C-alpha cells in the first residue's frame, strides 16, 4: 500500500522557518521524482519545489524561490522541505507528491501550515 505521510506543519510566526517531512512507503522511492505542492485558500494547487533523481535537478515555484530548499534521503525514503522567511501568504495545505516519470503519481493527504502575521 502506497503511503506518503507528511509531518512538521502547524502554526508559525511570520518571518519564521519550518521543515516539512514526507515519509514514503509502498513504492521504490529512489525511482521517483519527489515534489512539494501547496494549495493556498481560494487558489489552485501550485508547485513549491521539485527534486528529480539527478543531483541538482531542482525546480522551485516563483513564490518561494530563495526561501525554500528541497532535499531527499533515499536511504530513509524521505523528502524534506525547508522554508524560511515565512509570510502569511505561505499559509496553505502542503502536499507531498511522487512521480515515476511516467503515468504514476501519488499524493500525500496534505498538512496545514499557517503563518501568523
């Protein structure tokens, strides 16, 4: 059974930092591109950060460039998202996403991050 389990969300003060974790199980983690998406209130889901298998193959959403870092630990089937200088408009549900470079994608259930002003 495939699972993507996010953790590390919650309430953060504006200007603060957070680290989200996503632990994967049920598929060959190392063979998947891993990403973080978010859905802000009233908006469509958007890419926050993506990391493919190749070292250095990174992509960041425009809204978080310079404030976000995605990393992965294939030994522990985990992908991380670190964000700093958080702003109230970073408030969103953050989702972990896995993609096998083909037709298969998996989503986590999402975790709430609320940034207070």
